[in-house]
């Protein structure tokens, strides 16, 4: 019969040694609030960085299909 608890302890042993630093989370408002323009630029950049590559692949899907057939 397989003894899983000792095996899982061996796998978890290296993870126990890592020291995880505390996050400096604060409930206070930001010292320098971001303007609506900065927020718009940031959100636009995030959307473009995800959607442009996906759109490129989808628009060239037929050429990818043709080139993969040997």
C-alpha cells in the first residue's frame, strides 16, 4: 500500500524553509492619487496589451492553418 503522508512531507520540506516577506498593506488613501487621465492610460494599456496579440492571432488564423498542413 502506498504511504502518501511521508511522501507529501518530503515534497513540502523545501517550501517550509522559504521566508516570505510581509506585505506592506495600508488602509490609508494614497499619498499621490492618480488622476483620471492616468487611470485611463493605464487601463487602455492593459486592454491593448492583451487584446492586440489575441486579435492578431485570430485575424491570421487561416494562414496559420494553411502553413501547418504539410
